[in-house]
């Protein structure tokens, strides 16, 4: 059974040493579902993909492409109710080709549909 997640967030711009990247940070319930899927794959196949990534079919607007999402560890807020819990987010890179096709720019709220492969 194929699972599809929908996540809405602003498109972020990140300046690396050699290039500029545009990405969508996936958090909350969608991030939890991705982490669970990654764990199930690790249990089923006995290993994980490079950088802990998960293959997905991404859809933004009318543009669809096959790609991967990557886990990022975030520091947990220091409060008594989150002690021992580590929050996680996932990153979906969005190419300039997709940005041009969908007329989106950094800071725009976008909705991405991710079908887990």
C-alpha cells in the first residue's frame, strides 16, 4: 500500500559554500510518518539508504518528479515535557526548474504532496 503525505510550509533558501539551495522543511505529523516509514524500511531490508533518505514522488502544483527526502536532526527545546524526545525534520530539495514551472519563490507558502516509494 502506497502512502501519500501532504505538507504545507514556506519555501526556504539556504546558501551553501558552492551553491544556493531551495528547500521545504517537513515537520510535525508528516515528519513522524516519514521517520516511521524509514524505520520500517530499515527493519525490512536491514539497512538504510544514503544519508537516511527516503525515495518519494513529489508533486507541487502540476509538477511531479521522483526524488528523495533527507532527515535533519533538530535540537530539542529544553522543557520538562520534551525531555528525552528529539524532534526531527525532513528536507525536500526544490529545483529552480520546479520553481520556474510553478512560479514560486523563497518565502512562498507551498503545498507538497509526497508519495512514499
